[in-house]
C-alpha cells in the first residue's frame, strides 16, 4: 500500500475516533460545557492538558527549530515546561479553590471591577485568537503534504472536525477527545524517534541515544560528530548557541511566565474535582509533556546528522541531484525545500556559508524525518495523524476559551445578565461556531509568520494575566486600581515593542536596536516586571482592597471547602 | 475561617510560602542557572556524549521540574492534613459554606 492510502486510512480512523467520543460525551449544562462538569480524573486531565498545550508548533516545528538552532533551542524546551512549575506552585491550586469558570471571572471578582473583567476578557480573546491562527496553519501543512489536497481544503476539513466536537461537547467533549489525541500524538512522535535512535546509536531510548556513540563503529559521540560537521560547514557549534545570554534568559522567562498565564492552560485546572487534584494534575500534565519535550532535542540532533549526511553524501562533497532521495523531491513539490545549483556541478550541497545550495524550511524536519531515515510507510502516515491531532486538540481548547469569554464573561456577566442557563449554552455554542470560522479564515490567510504570532501570544499573556493573578493571590492589599494600571501598562509596552519590531520596522529587528539586547520574543518578561512595578506603585497610593475581598483571598489560600467550579 | 485559630492560618501560609520559595529557587537554579548563566562553565564537564550545561538546558532541567511538582504536591497534602484544612468527604458535610454563597452575586 502506498503512503497516501495508508495516511488516509490512519487519519480517517483517528477522525472517526474523535467524532465517536464527541457523540458519547455531549454537554448537557453550562457546567459540562465550560469545565466538563468538574469531574475529570487528574490523570485524564493531565493528558488532556498536555494535548491542549502541545500544539502544531510543538509537534511539527519545535524539533526542527532546535535542529537548526542547536543549544539555543533550549529556550523552547525549558520555557514551555518550566511554566508548569509556576502553575502548580503558584496558580493552579488557588484558582481551583476560587472555583469559577474563567480567568476573567477571577480577575473581575478579585479586583471587584467590571473594568478589570473587561480588560481581561479582551486580553483572553486576543491571546487565544493569535494562538489559534497558527494551529490551523499546521493542519493545512499536514494536509497539503500527506493528503495532497491544497491548504485551504485541509483547513476546512480540520475546522469541520473541531466544529463538530467543540460545539457539541464543549469542555467535556474536548477533554475526552484530547485524551485520545494525546495518545495518538505521543505514539506518533515516539515511534519514529525510537526507530531512528536504534538505527543511529543502537540505543532504544532517544533521550540517552543522542548522548551516545554512533553505531557506525567510529566510536565518536553523536553530538561530537554534529559539532564537527557544524564547524566544517560554517555553522555555529551545535552545543553552543548564537543568541546572547541575556536574550536566552529573557526569552526563556517570557515563555515560562507566558505558559503560566495562558487562559486555555489555566482553565484546565478548573475541571478537576479538588484542589489536591489541581496540584497533582499539573504534575501529570508536565509528565506527559516532558515525554515529548525530552524526545524533541534527540530528534533534532538525529535529523540534523541524517540530513547533512544524505545531502552532502558520505564523502561530504555533495550528492548528485539525479540521485536525490525521494523525500527531497517530495518536499520540493510543497516549496519547502529548494535547490539551486550555484557551482553547476549537478550536486546538492548544504552548509552555513556561501557554498550552500539548499533552502530547507525548518517546519518539515519532524514530518520529513521518517522519510529521511527510510522508515516504513505506516510510520510516516502515523506522523501525519499525530501532527493533525496536535493541531486539532490545541485549537479546540482555544476555541473553548474564546466562546466562554464571549458567552459567560461578556454576555452573562456584562451585557445580558438575565439570560437563562439554556440560553447561555446556546450563546456559547454560537460563539464557538463563529470562532471556528474566524480561526479557519486566519489559517487560510495567516497574518505574518506563525512563529511571530505565537511569540505575541506568550508575550501578552506574560505581561498581562500572570502578574494580575499572582498579586491577586499573594497580596491581599492589591486593589483594582493597581491591577488595572499594571495590566494596561504591561500589555501596552509589550505589544508596542513587538508590533514595532515585527510589523512597523522589521528591517530594524537586530540586536543592536533592541532594548538591553532583548529580542521581541523575550520582551514579555520586561513587560511583566513593568506590570508588577506599576501595580504595586499605584496600589500604594490608592485605598486598599475592601474587607470582603481580603477575606476571599484568605479563603482561597487553603483547600478545605472547595466546591465545584460554578458560574455564580 | 476553617482554621482552628488565626495563628494556625498564619503558620500554614508561612510554611506553604517557605516550601514554595525553596522549590522555586531550585527551579530557577537548574533552568536559569545551570541551563543559561553557567552553561559555559558546566560544558567543561562531560557526562557520556553530553556536555553538562547543554544537557541541563535540553534535558536535565525538565526532569528536575517534574520532581519539583511531585514534591510540592506531596508536601502540601501533608501540610493540609497537619492543619486540618484538607478536602475529604467526611469533612465536606460540616465544611464552611463554599465561596459562591459568601461572595457570589
């Protein structure tokens, strides 16, 4: 059977599974729709959180990015896992005890202010939309390569599936579908990694494999070979990076704090029955995430060695284009690989200096990896299904945040307080249907590069929500004036910096022009600091928060008496 | 107030904060310390094919994060029991009115 038929079968089977789960877990109430009835086991919730969290970017792009960045790729590895420590220790248990559906609900109640709630709703919707655009793009890439349909059709198919289970099942449908999607995506990620690890180093565990000796009998360590190749070909040494230390520091911090401030991640901890479970669930989530995140750098180094070896040939002089392996010709069709015979010797050559003749898009590394390593066709089909699972699960989670923000925080709590639960549920469904369409549109016509858009989401979450929530829990005195001023100044500063360098003056986006040498990706950290400082300064000169709010804060600081997450 | 006394509430919160700050220091040490600030120094040490700084940045820090959350969840459960503020079915019946009744709208 050829790869395409296999891909259709495997992807089709996973789709059938998701739809089956959606029908089985229809939502009957707003409680089901928003927080899955609050009865999800911490282990299942951890798995769902992991699938929710690991997006098309994690599955498809991350290993490729690391492969090209070497050590610098650690900003993603540490940044996107370290945030869970913050979540587990500083946020999740308290927000679970607080027991409301959404992040804006916490901000609105804690800061006893409709304005604060509105600011939070707008931030939540904005962050989620920027993020979801990237996911749909990922679905499109997978469809266009493996099913040979164009990106638009791919996105529409993907949206149709998400529409079905998000609108029907809400959080309940999404959570159980995500558990299935996690299993699909982790299996699809690990199988090729283990295959390749065994082939290259003889070690079954990729995490150890990439620190082992090569299996070719040369006795060289894989990473040493990679450093050697990099030096020969004019790249920076793989195990050291090109970014400045301060930039690595700030980007890592922005991603960590951003993770802990993303509404679609935080809301996951409202779905468990107890405070105790919220702590545990964060641990499970990180365990499931770590499985993929510790494998990614291994895949990155395997893929890089493999790719250089196949393109430059065993004698490192280049491979004749007429003998190019099929993965190169396959991916050339998508335009993500191209070859230009500069020295007209008919041979392909890849390097980091002017001898280079290849243009290789980073996004293809994970998807092309099984082909590069000559793995069986079913593995390649599996990877396609995994990529789609990753993109769909994250989109669904984000769409839920958007629809909840609109129906609950905006309509029920702001504009139309008198609607019944049934009406609210209808509005939630309409809102998620509209959100699906907008996300699909953004996937077909993506605003700029996906990676830039995602950096935006993290920077904004880091500079708005995270400080407001932390101060809401750990400072009883923090008042609404402080929180609102903090959120506005943090998000304005961060957004202005990113917009300036990414959209107004992209040519000036070089380290010399950056404030303290911090890139737009890392500026959210500084935005967060500004938020904290402004909030504390303003709170000092205004009246402290009222007594009942201070009592509420005292009350969320211990687990006893946590009820189900509720609307009112 | 679910605590037996104001002192208990304060002591519980202090112990919680102490645990949190200890764990967060380790969190910062392995990621920002070993993985970023001291990466060059640690790279002089090799473990198998890994330079140690590189290993911390791409592997080690993540393993430590996992342990930190596990320790926190375990220790906090103990602390909840010590001050009798844990959640259990037998207590749920005589528990405080839940937040929504107190502060809900």
